[in-house]
C-alpha cells in the first residue's frame, strides 16, 4: 500500500466553494509484479474517480 497525503490550497473563496459544492476528480492507481527466476511479468492501471 502506498502512503498518500495531500494539502489543498485555494487562492480564492470561490475556488474553495466550487471544490466543496462540485467536488473533484482524483486518480487511483494499482501496481502488481511477479517474478520467478528470469521470467515474470507486471501490470498496472489507473482510473479517475470522483465528480
């Protein structure tokens, strides 16, 4: 699991209100890897979530 923290800075009161009232979009990502000897593979993907 990856640790993630964010700090949102709003330059105007309107920007803050829009954020609260309309929401936001963020992305989620996942990674996986497996290897045995010299063979193996990996996969990754992401999807936007939110409004």
